C-alpha cells in the first residue's frame, strides 16, 4: 500500500532507453499448425524484425529462459510492427512503409530453413506483393480453405480508392478481383467461397453509410470504360441492404455459413450504443438482437471459425469486460484468470493454432510489462513464454486508476489517472495527456508515458472527452463542431480543474501534451485557455484546420465530408476556421511550447508545425521545434523517440520542476531544428 508521501514508482530514475526503446520480444504468433512461433525482436542493429522458432515447444518450467529463434527479415532502419501467418504455416506476411509515408506495402517471406540448422545465418528474401510507387495496401483477408491465396486491397489503379485483388502469394501473381466504383471504404469476404460479398459505402454528400451485399462475385472486364464488373446474373448485382444515416454507428461483422443468407451486424439504430444483431442478408431484417450494453458499444466479437456460432462479446466502458455464449470458452478464460499473477490482470489471446489446442496468451497490467504464456488446452497447463520488456521488471510502477470526471454540463467522462504520489499526498505537477483521433479513445493499461511522468514527479491524467469513441452515438456526436473553443476542449479544461479540486494537481504547474488531435488540443489549450497551462508539448498537431483538410491523402477523399460534419464547415465558413484554428490566435499564447514533427507525415503535413512555430518566433513567444526527416505521423524509430523524449523531459523539468535524467545525444537520431536553421540562414545572408 502506497502512503500519501511515498512515490508510486521507483526512487531511482527509470532510464528513457528502457521505457521507450525496443521491447526484447513482442507480438508472438503461433503458426496455424501450432509447430512454429513467429515474433518481433531487435536485430543485431537494433531494428525490430521477424524471428521464427521452428518446432516450437512451451517451456518445461517457469525457470526455463526463452531462447531466441532465427531472424528471417532484415529491415535495416525502420521497424516491422505487424505480422501474420499464411495458412500454409510456412509463409509470413508483414507490412512496411517508407520513412513514415504510410504507403504500406504487403510483403511475404518464407519461413523454410535453408539447412538442417535452426539458424544458418541466411536471411530469406522478402517479396513485395503490392509493388508500385505511392501504392498502399489494406483490407487483407486470409482463409484456411484457400491456403495458397489471399485477398488484399490496394489503390494501385486509382490513388483515391482501394480495389480488391486476389494474390497468389507463392508466385506473386496479383489478379484484380473486385473494382471499387469510387465510394467504397471497406470490404467484407464470405468465408466458404472466399469471395468479396459486401462493401461499406460512404455517401460523399450526407456522410451516411450503407452496406452493399451481393450473393456471389462477378467477373471483371478490365477493358471496360466504366471499370465495372460484368453482370453474370442478378445474384452478382450489388444491393443496398443496411443503411446508417450520419450520426448512427454500426457495420457488418461476418456472414454465416449458409451461403451468405444471414450474418451479424452491429447497429445503433433505435438505441444509444451499438448492439450485436443477427440479420437476414437478403432483406436486412433483424432476426435476433443478441447483445447490447447501455454504457458502451459492442467491442470484440468471437465467432466459431466454421459454424459462426457466437462465442463471446466484449465491451469497454473503463476496462475490458466479456460476455460468454460458449461455456467451454468461458472455462478457458476462467482457468487463465486463475493462473494470472494478480486479479487486476487483463487477459488477451495473442494467437491460437488452427485446432485451438495451443494458445499464446497475453497477461497485461497497468503497472508492469506484458507477459506472454502458452496455454495447452488439452493438458490444461500454462507455461511461460517471455516478458515483452524484462528490463522493466526491476522497477516499481504506478497503478493506473479509473476515474469519473463531471463536465460542466453534467456529462460523465471516463478518465485514467496515474499518480506520482500516493492518495492523500500533496498536489503534484500534472500532465494532461490528450489522445489523438479525436475519434478514438484512451484505455486502461501500461502506458510508458504515464509511468515516465510519474517517475519524474508528475501525475498524468488521460480523459475520454466527448467525441471519443466507444460510448455510444450521442457521446460521440456531442463532439461535433466542438473543437478548440467548444465542449471538447471544455472537457479537457474541466478535467484539469477537477484534478485541482481533488488535490491531485498543483494549479500552477500544469502541462498539456498530445499527438495528432492531442497536439491540436495542446495548441488550443495554450491559445484559448492561456492561463491554465504552464507549458505545452505538441506532436504532429494541426494548427490550421482548413489547410489540414486541404492536404489529406487522396484516399481519405470519401471521408472528407464526414470530417467537415464533425469538425464544422471550415471550407465554406472562413470565420469559423479562424475561430477554431490556433494559428490565428498565436498572440494569446503565454506558455512555452515544444513541437515535434515528422517531415513525411501524410496526415498532418510539416507545414502545420512550420506555420505555428515561425509565427510564435516572429511574435517573440518561446517555442522549440524539432523535426525528424525520416518520420511520419509520430516517431516510430526508437532513436528518434528517445531523442525527442529526452528533450521533452528537460523542457518539463525547466518549466514544471520535476526530475530529469541527463540528456545525451542519441546515436542514429535525425533531429533537425528549423527555427535555428532559419536563424543561421538569415545570419549568413546578412
């Protein structure tokens, strides 16, 4: 039990290198046959790559150390962050972009060993399955019934839309399968036929969403002027079946194995939060309302692979909760819960073998690194696999508390508080850490930033302000047209004032920090409530909403009108744009600001940081600006992440008075300083 005067974390400074460097091992995935384990780990050069342990067997006891497998990729600079098995249990898929441009390509690499040795030191050659300049891949489907092929969406034909291609990944052959007529933003596949049978469509005028369905796939005439699929009968025609007007939430989950005649959807129609429904895919009629939670949307849905019988549903108001429909699965989770280190642990399934007899399970805590175990369902045993970042284990970390914060209009906001001192202790400086999106949310769990701040003497408050997702349609759309000077920002202000009233925060030492929308909220906080914050940290945050929307990627075009409905008409109302854009209110800023930006950011262009930083400098307002030429929307390379966080730490120590680890130049970091470069250029010209 932490007393009021005790620190919630270790007395010694926890090194930034440990908090923000690479994990030792992470993202473990069993092959479908259960014989191999793929995972991510640092290469000898310190870049996250894919490793394989063939003929994988769980540890015999808890003292047996994890022995590294064989490295099968060699990305030299930018980390691989996701991977998946093909159903041949030999091929691994992964995504990779170029220096943060988010034009992710799909790659395949063969797991087959090149000799009898587990590690012969030879790295197999990865194959780019979706080649082409500025091509982006998404909507990837695999199917155990069709182990030699996958379905993948790319924008290679038209940069604004994603068609679906059938890829024979062993040969690399890519065949156009389903053409996007221009309004489709997502696709769904029927499992038994492995055909694209559903499309999610966004109306560019009213931003309503429609789910189109067809009974079977048609053939394609690639020479047709209108780029449409040939009508091979009425059952190949697309039908608008489910319609969600703007303001409603929901979508297709999956088809049932009856030829696609029935399926599962989520829908908020006629209710506040999304419900899980079984529906007639021909008529759109609801056959059964299966589950709805009055406080939170339906989250994860687990279906039996072949029968599509419902096994479990999750929802998350403050923590992840499960509702079971399968007694056997419920017993599995109860057994796993009984073996967890403590009752606060959240359990997640990282992967299962195809026969579901072997699982890799994640035990997650808010006060320590994630640990992975292997569950043998037949033997009913749990064996340790590895801890994602064992270098964290010697340190003490603060628990994350769930808090409820009343907004000024009475709306309850879910928040997460990480204290620097025990309950009842004196107020400490506070970091208001604002999530991005803004149509996203914060979650309970281990947050390296919150733990870092607690260790340096700052409390951290994260708030799911109105406009955050997961809490129903009214909560989401209470954020419409409320950026900057409206209720979304008021919720953040109210949360700080709550923390001051509760004796958590020192009113004279508050920092607002965030990335993306959180960066915008930082700029808005400093401009529109300049007396509330002592300083701010903005990472890839937009400063002018009109220029932000004018520079979004081509493939976001179908979403643009919906963004205008949520943000406000910055296209047609110049005064409104000026009202909510911090760039036009720079002269109100009183607190120092630190800006971090990736030069290749496709969402929030470098110009958004440039214009506010140079404007502040011209007006004599203190600002520091760090630019990373090999980053995009955030800092993926650990060298840059550690470098920027070192600068943040000393910025906070200077203005809030917390502790700081000594700053040292990070080898491999690419930080540039546009404000200083401009000064140098001007001096040379003079």
